[in-house]
C-alpha cells in the first residue's frame, strides 16, 4: 500500500513540475516566449529527492507546500480564460493527487504511540 502511495506522490510531483514548466514556457505563458512565472517551479524541486526516497518528514511538509499550487490552480481556473483555464484545472488535479498520496503515506507510516 505504501509503495503505491509513494509512486503516486512521486509521479504527481514530477508531473506537476513538468506541467508548470510547460505551461509557463510554451503552452500558455503570460507573455510570448515565456515569463518569470516559470520560477514557481523552484519550490517544488526542494522536496523532490525526499519524496523519491520516501522520507516521511518530507512528505509532511511537502503536503503543505503543494496547497499553494492547488490555490493557484483554483484561482486561475476561475479567473483565466481559454487554454489557461484547462491548464489550471490540470494543475489542481496534480496537486490534489500529490496531497492525498502524501497525507495517506504519512498516516500509514506513522509509528504507533503507546
């Protein structure tokens, strides 16, 4: 069970990173040729190795970090139009998937308290 959650969290985090890069550089950048908003990917790189290695503490704080991407996706899916609205909805899906996998992984790997 935890193996599947680790896989789901790892894949959704990698997809969220790739999706954010593609969105801000090629698919629907704020300005033609890309924008500085692509730097929003940098915080997602911080938990990458910890998530890939199954470090419980990383899952704990990364689950809170990804909520910012969820919020951005919700706001942009409501306020943007055209292709950007669909891209934002997909960002929401990736961030929710990561959040759920991370929370379930943390819950299943906690030590029993006496």
